[in-house]
């Protein structure tokens, strides 16, 4: 068995970066904090690649694949008890290697590396440069830890940590109230979802009597005593297994911005753009997908209803996000909704999948899409970063005709748009085809939604593309007319261009990787063969979408405006993203704050505390009441004296006799 | 034996006790109050003597006690009156109702 | 190892401080004294580990017994198990931090430091005691210094708060007192915890006196609805006193609930568990909601303490091994966290002269260190992994969940839900104070933390992080004590 | 007889001797300055205390059973010698300017002698004599602030109330005598179950029991008056307020304590047959006393009056302790009185010093005292904490043992009432602390120069307050003496 102990260094290197930069980044390491952070993540990325090579490639025969079959088996590279609750129930810190985790560490470390490099240019001159890299390192550490977790609670720990680093990075521009609000929102919404996750863990671990993924999955997919107890116990008509898995999925949905927990994601774009690329496009937001994939055997084999929930939530989110993306004018928001939509694809791909063999196509497709999406979405965001860097605005309406000024960015962005739209031979095409095929095989309704959404995707992405790079020259003017911009950011530095090129290559080529040979639901490689005829519909729809976008936004015209006014109310509804934010605000502000919080605070001050103060006042009142007893008159005293004697005598002679 | 029954004497002493008590509680002059206390003491004296004579004639405990009570009452009265005189100097009155500066 | 040193050193320091002249001498002597305590507690930790490693498995280590009031069979009897060692460490850390943050405390600095050290003495004694009388002695010993600290050096409605605190805590200790008498006469005339644990205590006695003891200690640890001293007391207290109050004093009650009430009367504890759990859950949820509406940073932390201490009581009420373990972890974790929180609030208040959330803003720009500390405390409070609260709360949750029964489950779910509310109020508070634009131009000239404040903060943060990152270390320390507790409580059957 | 008489009466004789010495000085001339006289008296009192402490423990019975003494009683008397010395030291500042300092001591020491006889009394006659011998001079002492109207008023109230109360007490004694035919405390106890034979003939056995209970109630009222049990307490506050501070201190500590010693002996030896009756009575009275004392103390603005009500409340606690079993009750009560002596004299000592130098006695006047007089403030604070029962002061131990003794009977409702009252009482003690330490004052009491003697007294009090509790052997010693009680 090959030695995988070095894997632990993959998350630990960025952690070291965080500690060093967090402690000294402000002063001592300030000058080279970017280099330090990037160097460490580079090392981690190299290690990840080596690990992938060892697991899938060279070492396959010895380690990844067992001697008998050709399946990739999970390997627990290391494990120590972190916190023990009772025998069998403990949080272990472990490193679990299986196809998806290896795939994920590669994705995470590579995208992270790109973003680190990109940020060297993008964030240059920021006051809290060191802190920025510290947070990035923290995120990389947490995310790598998350994907390597072999224990559901370990995963939860890193899950929370990525949430925190996301919070810190969204709020990086802390003096902007909108950034602060967005970071708060992101944290709280995902926290709320994590509550579901936590309770789900409690349910699963209580009945599974373990927190270890391997054991848990084994117990809950075979008719073990634990399996029988969790399926026989029910609550409100569903078995506790369904409850547990659904709650865990809620956690995943929160992190992955599934409807209706997606509200934080568009706002999260307040963070620096490279951060959006890393966290809110490529890695963290797919954690929910990863989580479902991690527990996929349980979902699939033991509890189809919960998997159904996954499928429908995913499909609905994909659709609604795509619709919302069509009306947004902030580039990053468009990209955010597009992310949400693409994650919806991944989710429903999992939801329609089965476990094992050919039936596991959806699972494989989902992971494949995750893989390709990470590349092209990060590319899109980095392109957006370059553009924003140049234009100093997020508004698409303020741009246009940038293709001459930013030729490289233009090409990269075009590649990415084609990839996400599913145009062959770009990477998105391959993964999306397989998702649609899996949906077709399992659920026609979802297939329909997916197909329609892919058309929408092509439309809104090219709406974005044309708005920025083609339509009219006024964006140019604005950029040129801004003297500060011209001086400071006259040309894009290499550190920003390099990642674009690397990622663009990825978006071009990643689709050619025989993904199904590596990552499948049960580790057995499968062969996928998509019939050519099947691809016609999605590609045609995508081309139609591109055409529509070109017609509307290719040149300066008032066509978009006329179209918008033609569908009036509907447009406004979509433009305001179905007023979901307002509904949330109503629930929190009006109901939680005014109907629960305020009364609680009031009751505490006035009733509970009032009771205590009332006791004191009561005592004082009694005291005032009886003060007349001490009248100062001696004869009254004598009378009390005498009454006392008489009272005692009567009481003890006649009444309280012994 | 043709003597007055004990109960009669006790009745007298009880009456004296309550007369004293009444005086103490109603009279406003301190001297009169002091006299009322003396009445109570006298009722006690009668009790002692009567009990001694009627029930426990073999020893003289009661009678001795009476003697001491009389003596002490005298001492008490002396001090009390001295204090009252002093009070009169300060207050120009020995009305008990006026000695209520300190209260509540 | 002579445990009485824990009582002697603070006492000697307190007296020495009273004898010295001026702030400079007072603070250096206090610093030396509290450093000595910290060192001593590390020595204790080390020696304790050595003894345990050497196979000494007796219930309590380093026992010392000296007859005090022979007529009543009252002994001065001290000794430690893992739980007490942890609590002593906590106390030492917080006292040192408290001395450091009060570096420039005036006027009457020697009185201030002296009282602080006497408070520490009370806490040490309480955690060391194995005799209920001794324990009660130290419990009450720590009430009046709090009154003075709040009343003299406090802010706001300090006299009112101080009086309220003193009276409510005294009511608590009066209840404890009745419970102790009941135990004494109900068990064969002994105050010795170890002896009492051997004697079967009749159901009637347990039923009558468990509530006395539990509520009595509960008042110290903010048992709903007797928690109202907490917001007022904490908010009026000077920084060091707040730290001590929330960090240690509230733990005295929790420790008492555990060590005395529940340990000695497990049957009654089982019987009353539903009530305890309901009250604890109310405290957790209601405290969190009440916190959400607060405007004053200290009130925020005070109410959140009510909510967080609810976890301790919840854990004790659940009576499963993991829950009890979680309760103890929460005692320590909350102690450090809330002390850090109060320290940072104090530093902010010292500079900005306001604690109102809506008047602060953008502090991160002007005092990055303090703001970072504040945010770390906040993140700990909302249970971020890697910091201590997470470990404690998760252990409580897992332990509570092991208690079957719909009501218990519901309580656990509500308790879990409170972490979301916690996130809401913590983030609101930090967003408004630390982040955002600098609200008041006057703030821009404020200075960041001085060396002593940094030292205090780093000390506390170190504690939080060490527990958060390596909880197994603390857990191993606590394990024998909790195991013995569970064996005595006869509750091991509940574990799977 | 001779030697035995002197040995048994040693302490009483010593006190009387001092009185006689003073009398001679008075007769001799008034050449001496007051300070000299005060110094001499204090030395004499110190010698007296030392002599008492060194006295060989004897067990004596004199005057045909009328007077008895033993180790415990000697201890009690030593406690009072100490208390008197402390009061005398504290009174220094006040007496310095008083023209009748010698008379003050003569009266004070007569009182003390009376109390000694009362404690040692073996029969009711001796008891009564001792009681009156202490009361009458005390009434005169109350009047010793000669120019103050309040002082006269207090004295009048005191003498009249105590005359009335002793009349009722005597009435009770006469009934008791009628019922049992004896005045001897020991014999009364022996007339246990074969109660009053003769009276039973007249009244029937129920009637005889009723008569006995009635007599007991009257007797109780006499004791209750002296120790200020509600509802017989009403004189207390007024007299305490009006009297000079040292006299108040004496009243509240020495005279009260002595009556307690007598009372507890009478209860547990003489009236043991009626134990079930008096137990309930004591419970009732204790609760009433604690509550009333505390409720009144809450609203006081004058420190002396507050201390008066606080001392009433303390009596309630002592009664709680008294309800326990004989040994624990006795030990706890004596111990508490020792503790109470230190604590109360500490508090009154401060009041005495401040009052003698500035004439201020209101709580408001004490605002900001700590700024100017830290020593006095700490003495006051420690004493008040002890009164409130806060560790590490001895008051904590005293209260704890009192309630523990009371709890021995298993009446936890009663003990809860007591515990509740401890909380209430804390409030008003803390009010004083608040005034001293926390409140600002534009015209605080100035920096006072404390004379040596009062300073010594205050330090002794503080030392006593701190050490009596922490040193466990003090209680154990008292307990061992009480064991054969």
C-alpha cells in the first residue's frame, strides 16, 4: 500500500500560511505575504496533483484499485481521535481518499492557486493585503480539509470553517456597509442551513452509532441493526432516515445556494472578485453537491424519497436561477445566478442517478460538471475581475466594446461562455450532455427543465458577453475618460493574465478527460457513450439562445428595453428576483425581531426582572405598612407587650396545644 | 378553719393587677404611670404572700421574695423619678405623649 | 502537592497589595501574584498528569484534610480531580487577564486588585473543596467582593446592579445553605462530599433538597427565570469584574449543580430532569432572542451568557455522559470566551466611552487589534470550529441527543437552533461596531491596545484556540472525573 | 465557707472591688484629670479581664443553691469582661469631655455585677435581683447624655418599660411559685411530670398545665423584653437611638447576651418539661422577630437605629439556634454571642468615635467616609459583613451554626424563613457599605484622629471578627464546655 501520509500536508500548508500571515501579515510579512501564500498553495497544488497521479495513475494497481477488480476503493490515509463522546462515537481527524475527494483536492488547490496568482495583481496596493492572503489561505485549508474528511463531523467542522472564511472574505471591504451586510447575510443563511445539517448529523449518528463516513454508509445501506432502527423509527410519517438525509441536504442546499436558501449568493459578490471566483463559483458553493455525493450510497440505496427532494430542488433552482440571471445587469450577479443554476444541474444530476454501474451516470455527470464548471466559472469570474479592474464598475450597462482594449480577456471570456453554454467541443458540453442524458433516462420532467435551462444559460451568458465586449463604444469612452484608471491600471499585469490563460486552456480541454473512468458512484469505471442525435436538441437551443442575445445586445439598440416593457410585470418580478429577499426580510425583521425578539427582551426587563424588583418593592411596602407599630409612644408599646402575652397565652393554651 | 379562701385573695390581686395595667395604659402622666406599675407589683406581692401562706406554709420563699420586690421597687422608683426630673428639665413636661420624638 | 497554596498565594498577594502604595506597586504585585497562580496551576496540571500516568486512580488527588469544626464534623478538606484542575486553570488564566486589563485601574487601585484577588481566592477554594461547608464558605466569600467591585468601580446604574447581584446571589446561597443542611441531617451528619457519596440518601431527602441546591447554585449560573442579575450586573461591572463574573463566578454555580446537587442526589436529578431541561432550553432560546434586541455591547454579552450557560444546565439536565462532558467543556469554554469578550468590550469602552452599538462603527480601522479580538470572541461565541465553544456545544448536542424521548429531542433541536440566533446577534453586533465606516470622527484618533491588554487578550485567545484545536487534551483530563460521576449517577445505562 | 465564697464569687467580687475603688477616688478628691481616671479604669478593667481568664475552673454552688458557677459560666463572664473593656475603650473619646466619667463607670460596673449574678442565679429570686441590679443603673446610664432631650426620653422609656416588664415577669414568677411551690430553678425542673400537686388539686391537671404555660409566657415575656423579641421589642429602637453610643453598645451586646445566657439555661433546665410548648413559641417568635427587625431596619436613616433593628433581627437568629438540641443550641448561642460581641462592638465602636468627634449619626453622613477614614470604614465594613453573615468573618460561622442547630429539629420551613431573612438583612447592611464606599458626598466627615484606646478596641474587634470564625477551636472549646450542659 502506497504511503499517503503526505496528504495531510495539503491542507496543512495553507493553514501554516494562515497562521503566519494572520499573526505577522499586517507588519512583518507584509511585503511578501502574497508570495508566501501563493508559494504555499503552489506546494499544496503540486502535492494534490501528485496524489491524483498516485491514486488514479501510477499507484492505481497498488493502492487505488484493488487487486481483483478495477474499482477505486476509498483509502483512509490517516486518522486520529479528536474528540470522543462515547465508545464508537467520536470526531476523528482523518484523511479519506476516494475518487471524488482526490478530484476535489485537485480542483480546489488548482483554482485556489490561480486565484492566489491572480490576486497578486488584482489586490496589489490594498491596505490589508496580508490579511487578504491570510483569509485566502484559511479558506484553502478549510476547503481542502472539507473534501478530505472521513468523518461526517469533521466535514461539518470544515464546513463551518469555509463558511467563516467566506464571511471574512465577503466582508473584506469592511468599510462598505453593503459588503458587511452581505457577509452577514451569507453567514446567517448558511448557518441556518447548517442547523439542518447538524440535526441531520445528530439523527444519522445516533442511529448509525458512528460518525465515520465509511462505517455510517456501510451500516445504513445494509440491513444492519442500525439500519433497521433508523428506518423503523418515523416522525410525521417519514422514516428518520429520510429526515436525517433531508436535513443534511438542507445543509448542503444552504452552502450550494439552492432555492430557497440561495439569497446570500448574489449579495456575496460584494467580496473581491477573485474571492468570488474561488469561493462563490468554483469551490465552496459546490460543497453541498460534494456532501450529497459523499452520502450518495445512502441516498440512493436506502432512501429514494430524499434523493427525489435533491433532484427536484436542484432542477427548480437551476431553472429559477437561470431566469433571474436573464434580467440582472451587474456582471457578478449574473455570474452568481449562473453559478446557482449550474449547481442546480449538478444537484439534479445526483438526484436522478442510481448507485453503481451504468445507472450511476448521473453521479458521474454531476461530478464531471462540477469539475468542468469549476474551471470555466472561475475563468468567467477572473475575466470579470479584469474588466472591473479596468472599468471600475460592475454594471453591464456602463460597459461595451471592451474587446479591443482587453483582447486576451475577451478571448478567454468567449471560451468560458461557450463552455458554459454547452457548445462543443468546450468542456461544458461534455458534462452537460451527460447530465441531460442521465435525466432523460430517469425523469423526463427534469430533463425538460434541464434542456430549457441550457437554452437560457446560453442566452444570459451571451447577453453578458455581448454587453461587455461588443455593444456600443461608450464603455470605452468611460474607461478612457477615467484618468485615474488609465494611469494605475493601464495594462493588465502578467499575474492576472496567466491564470486566465491557464483556465481558458482548461475550459477548452477539460472535457476531453475520460472522466467516467475515474469518478463513478461505486468506483468502477464505466464507459459513457452519448448518442450524437441526443446532443442536437441542447446544442440547437444553446445556439438559439446565443442568437437571441446577439440580436438583442450585439449592437446598441432599444430592443432590450422594448422587450422588457412588453412583458412588464413579469420582467419586474424577475428583475427583483421574485421578491424573495423581501420575503426573508419580512420574516426576520417583522416576525423574528418584532414578534419574538422584542417581546422577549421586553418580558425579560419588565416581567421577569419586574418580578424581582417587585419582590423588593413588596418588601419595602410591607415595611412602610407596619411602621406605625413603632409609634414612639410608650403606652402603645405596653399595649403591644400585653397583647403579645395575651396572644401567646391564648394561642398556646387553647389553640396550639401539645 | 375559718379563713378567707385563697381564690378571694387571688381575685383581689388579679383585680389590682388589671387596675395597674389600666392605669399604665391610659394615664398620661409619667408619675401616675409609675404608680400604676407599683400597683402591679403589689398585686404580685399579694400573690406571693397568699401562695406562701395558703399552699407552701412550710417555707418562707414567697414572703422573702415580697420583701425584695418592695425594696427593688423603691430603688426603681427612685431612679425613675430622677430620670423624670431630668426629662422635665429638658422637656418642661412629664406627659408621656410628648416623649415620642424617636419613632418609626 | 500542597493545594492550600492556591488559597495562600492569592491571600498573601491581596494583603500585600493592600499594604503597598500607589498604582504602580499594586499592579506589579498583583501581576506577580496572579502569574504565580498561573504557574502554580500549570504545576498542578503537570503533577496531576504525572500522578494519573503513574497509575494513581483514586477519585481525588492531593487530598488534604484538617479538622476545622470537630463538633460538627466539618473539615477543611480539599483535593482535585480533572474537572477541578481544569476549573482552576481557567480561574488562573482569567485572573491574570483580569489583572492585566485593569493595568491602569484607578482610583483606589490597591483595593481593586485586592478584591479581585480575593475573588480569585474564593473561586480556587470553591473548586478545591471536598467538604460542603468549605465549599459554601468560599462560595459566599466571593459574593461581597463582587458587590464592591461593581458598586465602586462600575458604570451606569452600578449601585442598583450591585445590590441586585448581591441580593440574588445571596438568595442563591441561602437556598444552597438549606440544601446543605438537609443533606447533612439527611445523610448521617457529614459535609464531606466523598463520604456523602457513599451514603445512600433517601428519596424524600433528595426530592426536597435537590431543588434547593440546584436552584441555589442555578441562580449563580443564570437559571431562568432567576437570571436577571446577569444583564445588570455584567453591564455595570468594571471590565475585570465582568470577566470574572461571567467567566468564573457563573461557573461556580454550574460546578455546584454538577458536583453537589446532581452528583450527590442523582435520583432526584433524574426526577427533576424534565424541569431542568425545560428551564435550560427556555434560557437558551429566550436568552438568545433577548440578546438580539440589545443595544449595549455588555448587555449583549450578558444576555448571551444567559443563553450560553443554558447549555451547561441543559447538559447537566440530560445526564448522559457526553452531555455532562459537554457541560463541563462549556463551563471552561464559556469562561474563556466571555472573559475575552468582556475584555475587548472594556477596551473599546475605555477608548470610545460608549458601548452602544449604534454609536460605534468602523473600529477595525482605528483599532485593529481590539477589533480582531472582539471578532474572535464573537466567532467563538457563535460556535466556530477551531475555537472552544464549538467543541463544548457540539458535545452537549450529541450528548443531549442521546437522551431518547420527544421532549428531550425537541429541547436539543431548540438548543441547536439557538446557534443560528447567536450568529444573528453576534454578526449584527460586530458588523455595527467593528465594521462599516468610522462613524464618529472622534474615533479616528483612538489608539489600539497597549501591551498589557494585548497580553491579556492573547492569553485568553490562546486558551480558546488550544481547546478548540486540541479538545482531546482537555477531554482526557476530564475523563476520569466524569466517568466516576457517571458511575455514581448510575446513568451509564443510558449510554450506548 | 470563706475561701470557697471568695473563689466562687471571684469575678463578681473583682467587679465590685473596682466599683469601690472608684467610689473611693470619687470621695477622695477631684484632683485627677478625666484622662487619668479613664486610663486607670481601663487598666483596672484589663486586669479584671486577665484575672477572669486566669481563674481556675471551679464548680461552685453557693447561697443554698442561689448561686452557682462552672466553667461555662466563667467563660460567659469572661466574654462580658472583655466586652465591657472594649466598650470602655471605645467610650474614651466621649467620656473625655464628660464630667461624670467616674459615675459612668460605677453604674456600668454595677450593671455588670448584676448581670454576673443573673447568669449565675440558681433560683428565681437571685435571677430577679441580678436582673434589676443590671436594669436600674442602665436606665440611669441611658440618660447620660445629659444635655440631650433624646437621652432623657430614652431613659424614661427604658425605665418605665422595664418596670412594666419586670412587673409582669414577677407576676409570672408568682404564678409559677403558686403552681409549684418552689423558686429554685433546679427543683422546678424536677417537678417535671408530677406537676404542681396542690394546684392540680384546685384546677385539675389540664388547668394546672394551662397555668404553667401562662406563667411561662409571662416569664418568657420578661426575657423577651430584655432581649428584644417581637412584640416585646418596641422600646429597643428608641432607647438605642437616644442613649449615648457606648450605652447602646452595652445594651445591645452585654445586657442582651447575659439575658440570653440566663434564658437558655432556664429553657433547657427549668422548662424542659414544657419543651414542646416553648419550641413552637420560639419558632413563632423567632420568625416574627427576624421579619420585623429586618423590615424596620430597611427603612432607617440613622445608623444607630438601624443597628438597633439589626440587633433585633439578630435576636431572631439566635432564637433559631436556641430551638436546637441542648448542646448544639447552647454552644451555638454562646459562640454567636461572642461573635456578635466583636461584630457589634466593631460597628458601634466606629459609630462611637464618629459620634463623639462630629456628632453625626445618620447614614447619609457616612457617605464618602472611605475617602477620608479608610481605617474606620474597613472596621465598619468588616463588622457589618460579620453581622450579615458573610465569610470570612466570624458572623458567617456564627449564623451558620445557629441555623444548623435549629435545623437539627427538621423544621426546614422555619430555617428557610431564617435564610430568607439573611438575604433581607444583607440589603440594609449593604446600604451602609454603599454609603461609605460608593456614594459621593460634598461634606464628608473629615479625617478623624483616632485616640489610641479606641483604636486598640477597634483592632481587637476586627481581629476577633476575623479570627473567632476561622479558628475552629474556639467553637470546639465552647462546644466541649456545653456538652455537659
